[in-house]
C-alpha cells in the first residue's frame, strides 16, 4: 500500500510527447492494465481501440465533440 501512495505523490502530467512510436510491448502492457481496472458491478462493458496510423489519428482529432 505504501508503494501506491508513493506513486500518487510522485505522479506527473505529460503535455508534450516525443515524435516516436510507442513499442508494441508497452502498448500491450498498458492495455492489459486497463482491462484489469475495476468497473461498476463488474460490468466490464468497455472497449479499447489502439490507433497507430497517423492519418487515422488526425481524422479522429478533427471529429467534433
């Protein structure tokens, strides 16, 4: 539990990113962690879509909210 509080105290927000691709093993690890996160009443009704194509990312960014 102490490591969790240390993690909370040392966390930071990133606003600028390097223009390099994220390695596939890191994407897999992040996706697995997201799938293990708790959900209300164990519903697990979410979907995760990993988009790596820059053209598709740009189109998604332009979609009005």
